[in-house]
C-alpha cells in the first residue's frame, strides 16, 4: 500500500515538474535524466538481474538513434522511422545475444565490448552512410497526435510518459515468474538447468527486452538533441551507463534511476567548473568499485554504520579503560 | 604490384607493434583472467612519455627503454595498489581498469594537449634496405625484426626458465600452482609490469608511424582484444599469429574497403568465437 502511494506521489511530482521548475534549463536536465535512466534500466536487466555485464549497450542505444535519423533523412515519416529504428535495434540485439550468450562473466563482457565497437566503427567510418564524425541531424522532433514537442516542457512530458511505460514494464518484469527465473539463472545456473529451465533461452529473452528498452532510450536521445554522432555508440557511453547502474546499486529498480540522476547532474555540475569530465568519471568509477561495490546508497549507509560502530567501540573502550 | 608490397610491409609492421601490445595483454588475461582495459592506455601513455623523454634530449632507443621502465613501474603500482585489493573479484578488477583508462586518457590530454605529436624516425633507420631488387623502408623492417626478437626472448623466458614454468603453471591452474608453493600473487605483479613495459616500448616504437594522439588508446585496445580472442588467451604463439593476422586484415581492409575496415577486422573474430571459442591456439577451458 505505502509502496503504491509512494509511486503515485513520485509520478505526481515528476508530472508537475515543469510547473515548479521555472527555468527550462532544469526541465531539459530532467529530460536527460529520464532518457539516461531508461538506458540504465535496460542495462540493469542484464547487469543486475541476469548477472551479465554488457559493455556494448551504447551500440544498441546509438543504433536506434542512427536508424531513426537515417530513415527520416531518407524521407520516412517519424512514426515509420521510430518503428524501423526499434526493429533494427531488436535485430542487432538478436545478433549481440546469439554471439555473446555463448559465454558468461568476463568473456561475455569482452564480446559485448567488441560488438559495441563494431557498431561504433560503422558509425564512425562508413562515412557515405553515417556522415562519419559529423553525425546526422534530425530536422525536427516528432509531433505525436499533432502535439509539438519542440518546447522543453512538452518534450519532458513525452519523455516522462515513455519513462513511466518503461518503469511499469520493468516492475511487471521483475515481479513476474520470468523475472524470478532470470535471477535464478544469475545465482544458480546449474540448479536452474537441473530444474528443467532453459537457461540460455531465459537469458536470450532478457537480452531482447534489454535491447528494446535501450532502443527506446536511444530514440529519445535522438529527439532530445535532434542530432546523433558516433560518440553515442562509444565505449565511454557504455561505461557511463554501467556507472549509473552500479553507482545506484545493481538489481534494483530505483538504483539505476538514482544513478542516472547522479551521473547526469554530476556531469553538468562538473562541466560547469572543470572540463575534465572523463577524469572525474574514471575516478568515481574506481572509487565506487573499490569502496562501495554495492552502490552508493547502500554503501553510504554501510560506511556510516561502520563509523558509528567504531565510535561506540571507542567510547566503550574509553569507559572501561 | 608495389601497392600490394607496400601494404604487406605496413601489415607486418603493424603486426609487430600489435604483438608488443598484445603479448602482455594475453599473458595478463591468461594468468589473472581479466582483460586489462588499461592496456591501450599503457600504449598511448608510453608513447607520450617517449615524446617527453625525446624532448628532454634522450636518444630514440634510450627514450623507448626509459618509457618501458616507467610504464612497468606504473603497471606494477596499479596491480599492487588497486587490483590486488579486489583479488577474486574479476568484474570489479575489469571495471577498475576501465575507470583508469578514462583517467589516463584525460590526464594525457591535459599534459600533452589534443594535437597529434609525431616522433621522428631515428636517423640511422631513415633509409631503405634493398632486398632482391625491392627496397624496404629500414625502420619498418626494424620494427618487425625487434618484435620477432622480443617474441623469441619471451618464448625462451616462458619455455626455458623457472619463472616461465611458474607462469605457465599459473595460467593453466592458478589455485593448484598456489598449492605447490608458487607465489601466484608475485607472478601477477611481474606479468603486469612486463605487459605494461612491452606496451610502453611498443607505443614509442609505433609513434614514428602511427603518431601519438588522443584516442590512440581506444584505437589500439580493440585490436589487442581481437588478437587475443583470435589467438587464445595466455598463449604467446596465439598472440604472435593473431597480431600478424590482424595487421594484415587492418591494412588490406583499409585499402580495399575503407568504409568497412572495422567490420572486416571483427569478422574473423566473430567466426572464431562461433567455431572455436577458446581461440586458435587456446586450450579448452
């Protein structure tokens, strides 16, 4: 009950955000957070629930952006372009999954990394198709049902709608028997096999789901900037998405969303003061992995508790001594 | 005809450089079971350090050696101070190397700026060598030769010395090697120093051809990755053969299908993954 209430309250706050954020700069940041949160949620299906850490998700994300931008440039309508982009992303996801799911763990990470680099290489080098490093412009944002999304507020609300659909889908997915069996393949793949589950198929379907959501995020990424360049597919983008997932805490729904908010805000704050975002990104990455592998929120709690325990122990020692 | 020959020479040169890069990468992977994602950064940082050593007045080969020593030290420190704390948690180790690669890239950008730097070819090797009525650029031949010599030395070390036997034991079965009294932890440090040093020397030697620029790290790392997937992890022969295969694929791909060079590079890797996942020279896990 409280859970539903919190959820409704959160939706209410998010939906009215443009009303009490007067400055459209902040509304744009909120849109960005939602877009990246979708990508982080997509990656979390694999990294969190399936225990398969992918470093190629930026490839799928950027694939959707490029496919949509290219088909609009080729004269397709926005709806057709979006549908084509998602279909193309799903097709790429199938290839990703077929090749990478032959293994797990580190090999899985390496294969997804290599596959992501192929897509990056195509975006970067196949200049006659993708315009290389200069990227592709989208003439305008789509206008579903004739509503223009050009204003930051309208775009934010459209992104929020997509985000809520994704979050709801994730909720259902996590609570479903399929979600439970996916966690089973993460924790006890052998036992799952012995119990008669098709471990490979479960992982494959989870990968498809993850790829589709990454594609949706990629579409909104394109609509936000009205531009896409090879950077969207780079290893740095994959790493950022992974940082969002692990900084918030893997295998939870709220974790990747909090992580996305954290990383996007940090990126904006950091870039206002220093131009060394990559240095900051790398340092945070190393620090989180070394000191708070379970994620920032649980990690902070643990450190705080440890500090309090140490203080109490010291106080007790002083009392005795 | 001359075009093909030129391409072949370039391929051999790139293969030699790739071997210097991926020999260490492969040994680290074989022993520690992690892809060291800072390896491309070692190559780039080594090259940049070489630039600075040359500016300080050192000769080319002294600069290359100094850079190798500096990189070995940095690699050893990373292994001792960071990776060791995460022993047994391979995923965390990989993520740390990924974070470090971003940091190194940005630090290089800060110190050496974004402009590409070219190291001049050492004067003694600027000429050409005529072999059977064909002339070869001396420096490119020298690179291939040095790579072969280093490969030979590495092979001798791995195959004929006590240290090499311990490394091979660690690659085959680390827990069992520990049981028979081999200090596998020390091997990790040695291999990491060796790998970083080789990458550094490769970076300096590659600089007159490839030049040094931001992004060199992320250009080289996928190549090392392909070499190791092709050749099999922890296998020196695999790294050697894989390096030259990738060298040829890269140069010929770029000349024949410039737009799809990257795809051509990855296709054999995918084929190997599907047909022989342990790599051409890897052993069944």
